[in-house]
């Protein structure tokens, strides 16, 4: 692989990493931690959401 090709791949990987970090911080905040206190409550919510039993 040429030097230019390697540099372009590094640039692409850096941009993708920055993109995912920005999306995670601003758009995918930790919904379960804000809404539930215990791991059991989180587990129950996810189980009900996946099985379609919304009560």
C-alpha cells in the first residue's frame, strides 16, 4: 500500500471515530441510567420492550 493510501485510511478512521464520539455524546445519551436506578429495573424494561409487553 502506498504512503498516500495509508494516510487516507488513517484519515478515514479518525473521521469515523470522531463522528461516532460526537453522535454518542449528543444524540445517544444513556437513557436507561437517567430513567432507572437499579440493574433489575433496567433489565425488566428492556425485556418488556423487546417482547412487546408494554404495560
